[in-house]
C-alpha cells in the first residue's frame, strides 16, 4: 500500500498551497505549454498548463479538487509517458519519499523536453537553522538524514540545475515541516503533525518528551524569550530549495 494512503488521509486540511511559494514555482516553470506533476498529491502548486498528475496514493488522488488535471496512479521510478513527451516536469516535496531517487530523476529527464523543477530541502541547513528540530526534536532528524538527498547530488543527477532558496513566510498556508516556525503552538496540534511526514513517521513516544518541553516553554514564556529575534521576521530560509534544470 502506498505510504500516503495512511499518511495522507487528512492532507488537504493542513496542506494548502501557499501563494508566494506557488508564484516562485510558476516563475521557475516559465513559458512552458504543458506540465506533468510527479508525486502530485492533492494537486498543490499545479499551474493551469498541467496536463497530468502522477501519484501512487489513492487517498491523495481522492482529495484533488474538482477541475484538477487528471491523475494516474504511478510512481516516479516508472513514468507511463513517452520520451520527451512534455515541456516540463515538476516534483514538489516528494523526492524524499521515492524508493529509488536515481531511477526517478532519470525518468523525469527522459520525459521532459525543456525543464524540470523540483522543490526539496537541504537537510544540513534545515537541521541547523530550524529551531524545532535543532532544539526540541533532534530525533526527527534521523529519519530525514536517511532520506534527504544532498543538493549537490541532486544537481549532478539532473545534469545541472539552478538552485533558488525558498523562504518560508511566517503565515505559510502549506503546513509542511517548518511552515509554523513563527507559530510554535501549532506543533502541539496532532492534526498539524499528521500533515508533516517527519513528525507523522516518528514514533509518538519519541516525540513526546520534546513536545512536552515545548509546551512548557510556551506556557512559561521561555520560548518567546529564546526566539525573540524570530518573532520580528516575516520569512526565513531554513533550507527549502527550488532546483530548476534546463534540458
Ligand atoms: C508530501 S506529499 C507532496 C504532494 C504534493 N506534491 C504537494 O506539494 O502537496 C508527497 C507525495 O509523494 C508521493 N509519492 C511517494 N512515493 C512516490 C513515488 N515513488 N513516486 C511518485 N510519488 C510518490 C506521495 O504519495 C505523496 O502524495
């Protein structure tokens, strides 16, 4: 069973595309006439030029909004598409879930004529800059250390790419890992955690002590004192990266 058939049942409740990140992805895609979205999930960030979504999880496909591009149940590692059959391929916050990244990226390069756009993150930057992982839940880094792929490795596998930082707005509407960096209370909410795979896939007993300290720090004002500087920022760079590869 695809992992998101259990992990993604309430995905659309907390994972709504953020308009600022959407604009950055749209801009990176450029003037393409057709797009395939791989690991498309519920359809976040798909531009109007999207002709097909590739997604293994039925639970995710069932949450796609009416009018979204048609979706095929398939995986990145074996795309049901001909060589050079589409202008651009996009893959947003999905490559860390693939069973074979090398095969998946090779498939993206096979089917795209002009451009590949990936949104992922730099794990070394993330674990150093994101207070939740660094200071409260360092155990969650173990999972991502294993599955995150180095940015330099990705650039090489793509045969070259431009790398753009993706700042996370303080009121980001897409509840991925660091989306709530200025809204710390959100991480105490099980529904929020269910939409963040690094938290949903870590044993709740492992998370519990760190979350208890966070709850206490918020109640006593220690969190606010410790991170005063963050409260003055509108967005931060915690390692999310857009890779844009022209073929
Ligand atoms: C965090 S969600 C991201 C969904 C969507 N791209 C977004 O930005 O909201 C990760 C998605 O990758 C999908 N996925 C997992 N393994 C995959 C694979 N081997 N090939 C393609 N997609 C995969 C999951 O089913 C899930 O929908």
